[in-house]
């Protein structure tokens, strides 16, 4: 064996991204940019024959938000509405634009939830919509934090 050849390792090691993405995670929250991200990710998933994992992270209300409108019920309503929109969209294009997909909902910080989902699903790519909130230019959006994490290829859809 020459110096440039490598002996095969015992056992197989999980390798990401060698044949294109097999699992694409997309963050959805009902905003226009997240729905554009979902459409973009669906196109990627279709072309790559990948699983599209749509992830909605329900925000956990702070102590002050416990008064007034029941936030937990509102986020459950958003999750149900997103699921209904996804089902309706897939029915409209059935047979023309078939994509394998799953819908996941978690509770917590959107960044931490997307990281957890991407890790658990062994994501090869993550797609998110650009933040529509002005304050994120200072603090940093979920998209910027995902890119800085450097753990997956991240596509930010405007």
C-alpha cells in the first residue's frame, strides 16, 4: 500500500452530504418567509428524492406572558393551521410534485428546537426563511445563528 492509499476502516461511519441531501429540515412558523423557505425546500427535496422535515418550534411563553391570552393554545392553533396548509398544498400537487414529508412540532427556543430536530433527524441541510423582525439585525436571527453554528449547509430564503 502506498503512502497515499488508505486502508478501509472497520465498520461503516455515518457520512453526511456525499450523495446529496437525504433529509432536509425546514423551519416553519407561518410567516411569509418561512412558507417561501418551505416551498424552496420542497423543490430541493423533490429533486434530491430527500425527506422533507417541516419543523415548527412553538415558543415557550415567558412568565409575564402567562397573563391574558393563553399563549400555549395560540401556538397549538398555529401548529394545527400549518399542518392543514401543508396537507392542502400536498393534495393540490399530488401526482405532479410528490415529496416525502413529515411535520414535527416542538416547544422551546426556535434556534435550539431546529438544532435538536436537525440532529435527531440527521439532517443533511437546513432551510429557513430570513427574519422579518427588525431587532434581529442587532441580536442575530435564528438563520444567522444556524449559519454560525456551521453544523449543516444552511439556506436562508428571503
